C-alpha cells in the first residue's frame, strides 16, 4: 500500500562541482519551501562541495 501524500517529498541533490554526481534525500516542503543546499562529499573530486536541489522533471 502506498504512503499518503504528506508534506515530505523526495528530492535530488546535484553537485555544483560539475561532476554530475547526485544524492537523493527527503525534505519537508512545509518547513523548507525553498531549494535545499547542503555540503556533502563528492567522491569524484574527493572533497566536500555544495550540493543543490535539482528541479524534478514531471
């Protein structure tokens, strides 16, 4: 059975280093309506870089 559609949705985070590496996480759209930005580890460049929420295609 599917979960109810609540405020928490799945978002993709893409590296700003230009490597194309992505992470997938969840966020609460009521608490964070803006795009999410996090510093996470990019294994391709082997350092922590800024990851930004990417726009999901419908």
